[in-house]
C-alpha cells in the first residue's frame, strides 16, 4: 500500500503511480526532522510505503548515520507525531554519544564529568558554588 501526506496526515493512494507522482514533487514535505550532531546525522522522513508486519501502516522512518554511513537501525512509526518523537529520541541519543566521545580538557581529568541519574537530580558531589572551567 502507498500513502501520501495531506497536512501531515497519511492518505491512502489509489495506485502506486499516484504515490510516485506525489512523492516526486513532495520535496521537503517528506522530512519530519534532520539534525547533525558532531559526526552523526539523524534523519526522519515520510516514506509513504507500508512495509507490512504491523496493524498500523509504518510510513515514517528514522535513520541515524555516522560519518555518512547508516548505523543499520531504522525506527518505523505510523504517525507524524510518533515520527517526531522517534526523531527527538534518536537525536538525544546522538548528542549523548557525542558528549561521551568528547575528550576531557587537559588538567580537568580528576573532575566528575557524569550526568545526574534522573532529570532534576544532581550528583552527590555537585557544588553549585564551584566555578565553571573556562576554555
């Protein structure tokens, strides 16, 4: 089955030709989200093609590329809103990966560079009075 978008809502196409004509002219309307984070690219698009295997047609796909190469992970979703959420989560993961890969500045190796366990919680050794290191 093939679908096109109308106001971010999937609409079933009568024929594959109808989908192909729409898809060819859709341009940026296909893009739900595109973020470059360090060496990663997170891209979420409307494919308009039901891959099957699910009760709801999975018409959106979120992919992550590292150095231009696909990671092999594809997240498929049924709605624009689900696709936005999947994109946000993948972009967040790419940011955390980039932060993990960022080298600690020389001379600051002994400092704790972790993230709090839960949002809104601070590490036990957090001191808001400590100065923030400058580059």
